[in-house]
C-alpha cells in the first residue's frame, strides 16, 4: 500500500484560479515587474482605526485566552446589534437578532465549510446560482457534497429563472440552496421577489436556504441588497422558514479586514449550536484578540456610519473609472454594470480562451514594465463552455490605477490578437 496516498477528498480539490494568478503575480513582482493585481478581492483601502484600537486595548490587558467556540459574547452581541440597526434603518421592524443567533468563525469561508460539515452528508447536493464564487465547490467537497447549478445569464441581467426550471434541478439528494447577494462575480443584487421565491421553493422542498451576504454593504447603485433575514411570508410559514435559513457574513469587506479572518453564521440557535460544534472540533475558536478588534469596529459604525458611506462612494468612483476606461480602451467588450460587490465581469467576443489571454497578459506582455493580473471567469461556471471568453476584475485599486490597468489590457488585447494570428499561421505550416 502506498503510504503517501492522499485522501479522496484532497484528490478532488481543484486549485483556485484566483490563487493561481495571485502566485504568478507575486513571482513577477519579485522579478521587478509592476503588476496591477485586479485578480483577487483584496482592497487597498486601510481598515478603520477602531480595529487597531480594539487590538491594542485587548493586548494591554495581558490576557490572551482561548475564546468560547461559539465566539466572544461581546462580539456576538455587537454584531447582532449591527444587524438589527442595519435592517431597522431600512424599515424592517419584525427582525430581532440576538447573540444566540450568532456564531463567530475564522472568516466566511470557514463559516460555509462548517455549515456544510454540519448539514451535508457524502453525496448530498447543494443548488447554487451560476455564476458563483469558485471556492464554493471546494468548500462543499470537503464535506463530501456536490455543487449543482441554477444558470443565470448576463444578457438577461442575471435574473433568476422561473420556479419550474429551478425545481427541475432539485433531486432526492438536494439538501440546500446557496446564493450570494450582492454576488461575486456578477455584481447582481437579487430582488425581494427573487429572494422570496427562493424562500418558498426551499420550504416547498424542505431544503435549507443559505445566503452568503458578505457584500451587504458594498452597494454600487441605488438599490440596497435584500437579505434572507428580511423575508416575510404568511404567519403559518414563518416558523418553518426561520428554522431553515442560514446567513453567512464577514468583517473582511465591510471594514477592509480580509486578513483578520473573522466571519459569522446567523441562524436559529439550534442551527448555530450544530455548526459551532463543528468549529469546536476543527479550529476550537477564533483569536480573541481579533474578535475584540472587530467588535470595536462594529461599535464604531453603529455610532458613526461614515466609514461605510465613504466605502460605497469609493467603490462607485472606481466602477465609474473602470466603465469609462473600458469604453475608451476596450470598446468592443461586453461588461454589464454591477449593482453590488466590487467586481466587473468582462466578455471578449473575439477571444475564444480567456484563460490563455489572462496568462498572455500576465506573463508575456508588459507596457513599460507594467502588466495586470486578472481572473479568468470559466471557473465561476459549471455549465460547459460558459465563461470561456470572460474575465473578472476586482476593483481594488485607485481610479487612476484602474484606468492605467485597463489601458494596459487594451494594448495587450491588440497584441494578443496578433499573437493569435501568428499561432494560427504556424499551425497551418
């Protein structure tokens, strides 16, 4: 027997295309090239100073301890107050989130992994709206689950298909529906009508409904996101509904704290307890220092929401810069304007393989020693052939750098078409 054989769950874990491009970009930077990294959602915006103040205050006590595996009481209470305040300001008066509805995790990623480990058996299926955040596939695979998709299309505004089409994809193995709004990568914010339809579908088929809402504050247009926590059904359905929903959230994007790795599960107390038991047997708990820092940040925006308002304005300015630059430097591409999050999907009508273009742009092309890292979009789809001519840009640079990046992409696009032509001629010889 091969003593070095890996477990089957590892053999089937595909590397993330996002992280692959990140590794290449970092190597090129070490070699002296300037790389505008628009391939990963790592904002260049500094976190709110209240986070550092919370870290310093906790460190000054000299007591750095294990946390309760469900999370520090102070952070759970503060995050519950944040949610109640957020929705109350939007006219939602029926919602009351308490600390017992909140579990603190090592980022939203582990929140999803542990949710799947708590409720998914090997072979179970989770329906997910396509395009989707590519790591979902691996998160689910760790639990032995299988991702199935509900396709949506840019030319239709990424709207949900009719109920009959969604129901045709539900099988005896389907255990949950997962959706992300605002959506990474499409930028779609699903409407109240769409989210309510998903709620009714989930109840009709006795499924969990999991909402990845980590971009709730990243609004690029006039319409706010609509949360699973806002859904109102007939009184006789509400108890079942509340027992079936799980909301995932994170401090990463709201406060530009990706490296802090603090996320949340929000659900009825029995669901929270089940997921927290998985946490207890994996990472034990989240760093108590980081939880104090994040709690201070949420306390700050409860008293003064200026940071979040400024964040929204910043990303809207970046999106405007990107759309203007695309019109100037890449006029032939298709780029639907996103409603939320901070990503932009771009279709190249005459490029058959965006993976190849992305690698050409990063490794074979530079303009004055500068180039751009982007993410090929094929990995955001399960349907064969979809995303082959698309890339995703993360709007995590200043408007000036975004404009420069797209100008470089425009020149690379011209060079790539020449390169394609030369390759074609070579293949005919």
